[in-house]
């Protein structure tokens, strides 16, 4: 099963064959980091994802992609062309040893190669095959191309992001791919449980559009039950304390309009001579109206009455200007600690550098240093998304080099001879 597994890992008795492109690579990473023996199958020359930036030291190289590094920890890697008959026969031999196969090809592609679920399950009845696509294996859109931006657009997520006066906002960071991958990993775990009970494998059909659609809060429910179409709100409809403002060294999350403990913030501002005229009656009326709105149990606490915004437009603008002037005299840490002392909800908006230095993440040993012998360095990786007390998650090794485990798997595990391996390499099969 490879040398990365240990008896205490959750999936240490599971072998996964990884044919996934970008839409499914996080799925197989999750399985590998839970202890599964994941064999990543790349085309000869390497996966195209190896050419995605950023690169180590900003030097483009197919063996230095940080994107590829992150998504392929703990995996073993082989090269194999499915375009040749010999390659397909070798692949079938590999699948016979597998518990799970993850692929992201267009619907029908695997069937055309005579490697669809019906064929492979006849060879291996316990096989769990996961097909992750933009729109699933059936329906009028099944053959449409679906990069990440299409998934978040068609799934409805993009329409909820941004300001109402602007076009829908693309969230970035491959949210569609990641949501589909997470759902695929959940599907695998469920199917493994079912197989443990019945001995049956099954085909898992994952649609990125559907995965995204299930992650857009109550947007669909709001329409189905109340015929209300959720829209981008920006700052036209305030969400209590949940507002982003700039400060001395970045941004914080906290609004003066309805923020719990605003009188204590106002006293803090006043003690530093930064409250201006916010204690005047007309501004107190606005802030009291905001607080009353939040305390009314008959309305949503996350929404502010539009009438307040209409009747107090100038006052609200002034309150925010004074608030921002105060924020710009303090760092995020100063504001966070000051509000914590006063029992007020305020949180810093952290960037990647902040996360690496976050004392909470450091205290929980979230980040993992991984050896890269070919670089002569240890690189820091984000760690476990969950903590299992008895079957711990872990990163034991870096992503594989191109074809790094060809000899180990083809000769050591599938029984090919060194001569056969050389011949396959010569004809471009591996």
C-alpha cells in the first residue's frame, strides 16, 4: 500500500486511483491525508497542473508548482497514457487492486475507452468510482465545459457576491472546484461505509453546479417558500456588526451601526478625543434605532430597516467617517484587543501572512513543515481541517515527482518486468 500509511490512520486500508483534474484534486488530497494510498496517474510528461503558478522562488518549473505541491501531498505518482491500448490494459490491472477511482473527464469519456463504471465494476465489484463534472452525468448541460468560474456562476454563488450596483462578483480561490471535491470526499466515505456493510461498490456522480447550489445559504429556500430572490446587498442593507472597515494596517470586521457594545466603543473613542460629535442627540437617535431594530425578535437581527437608512442617510455617513478616522489610528491587533477587553465583537480580516503568524493557529500546530529533499528545504503547509483523536490526519510526504513511483508500482506491485517497463517508456505509454 505504499510507505506513507500507518495503522492508526483512518483510511490506511484504502487504495485510491487518482485520475482527477483540478475539479477533483482536493478530494484525493483529503483521502490521502486521511491515510489512503492514493496513486496519482499523470500523462507522460506530467499533469498540466504542474505548470500552474505560483512556483518556488518564482521560477517556473513543472517540479516547483506550489499549487501542485499543496493538492498532491501524501500521494504516489506514476505516468501512464490512456490513449494507447497497452496503457488502458495496465490501467485496468491497477483498478483491480483499487478500492476507489476518482475521475473528472467529460461524461462518456471513460465509456468510450471501455473503462466506464459498468466495465470496471465487472472486473472489481467492490470498486467505488467517483465522477466529478460540471453538471453531472445526465441532463441537458452534461456535455458543457465547466471551469471553476462556470460552476460558481451557474450554481448561484456569484450572484450573491459584491455590491448591488456592480456586476456579480467571482469569489476566486476555486470555490466551485473545492466544494465539488469536498462533496466527492464525503461521498467516498459514505460509499466505503456502505461497502463495509454490504460488500457492494457503487458509482458516485458529483455535479459542481449542485455542490455550489447547496452552499448559497437560504437563497433557494427563500425563493421556493417566499418567492424572494436574494440579491447582492453590499452596504445598502446593513448586517449589524458584520461590516468591513479599513484601519491602520488592514481591515477589521465590525460596524458602528448596531454593533453590540457600541456605547463602550464610543467611550473608548471619546477617551482618545476621537468621538467628535457622535454623542449629540441626532446621532444617538440613529444608533438607538439600530440597536432597537436588532433587539426586535419579530424581525431578522441581520437586517436593518431600510427606512432607517433612508431617514438618516447623512447621519450614517458622518458616523462612519468618524468611526473610520478612529480606526485609522489603530492597528488590527490594538482594535481586536481593545474590543475584547470591552466585551465588543470586532475581528481582524486576515491575509495569508497574518494566518501564518496567527497565535491561535500556531498554538494548535496547524501548520506542517514538509521535507522537500530535491529542494534541500522544508516548506510550510496548511494542516488538518479537522482533528481525529484516534485516527489522526497527517501530511507525511510531499507531492510526487513526475513518474517517481513508476518502478515501485509497475514492477513491484503489478509485476511488470524491467524490460516491459523500458518498452512501455520507449513507445510513450508511460
